[in-house]
């Protein structure tokens, strides 16, 4: 299956994202300021999270707590708090990184070509702050056939009571 259309990270001063309630229900689209640089990231994030999100590093496989969690909840960007993924779309890819079939809202993620390390891949970023999240591969399960392979240190997990979360723009 084809990957979603590229939404290349840019230097625009604002971005439109889907906002969600604390229980994961879509509230609606909202235009917000793009966070291009925040001097507090280095002091606020762990060294690993800073290295991954701001320097485009990669977590060690199977090495970051929570990558294999089966708890119900939502995952947001560790840098700016934008809601990105749902546990309902998470699956065990066997790679050692959390993998998702799709984001909760396409507006909340950006992609761009990544030619680093002699490979051609699609990089996944937070649409609001351009934090490096991981990469997108066309080898995921149904229904999308996609695998958003995401660094756990780039995410903050928010557990949800009850039945889980709703998704938008599938």
C-alpha cells in the first residue's frame, strides 16, 4: 500500500494539527505556532531523548523501557506534547522499537526523504516541532501495510482508562 502523501517538515511559522481530548477523542483542527527551536529541550529532555529528537539518533533496539508495552493509551511527542500515535495502532514488529500502522491524525506527523547512512528511507517527524521520531516502512500489517517504526525515547505515553482511543483521518 502507498505511504501517505509527504508533508515535508518546513520552516513555516505555523502548522495545522488535530487536537485531541485527554481521552483521545479528536477535538478539531487548530493552527498553532511551529516550535522551531526551544533552548529548554537540552535541559528538559533526557540525553537519549535529546539525541534522538534533536540530533536524529536512534534508540538501541529492545533498549528503551516501554517499547513493548501493551497498555492502552496515547503517545505524544516528548518535545512539544503533540498527540501522535495510539496504542490501538501499535503492533509487535519484532524490531525492538514501537511500531504503529498509522498516526492518530495525518496532520500531526510530517515525513521527508532521509538519505543518511547510505540508505533511502522516509523519516517521520513531529509536524509541530520537527522532532525526529523514526522512519516509515511499507512492510506493516493490514489495514495500512505501513510500519511507523518510532523511537521510544521520542514519545511520552499517556495511559487511558476504559476502552481506548478514537482515530482520525485513517
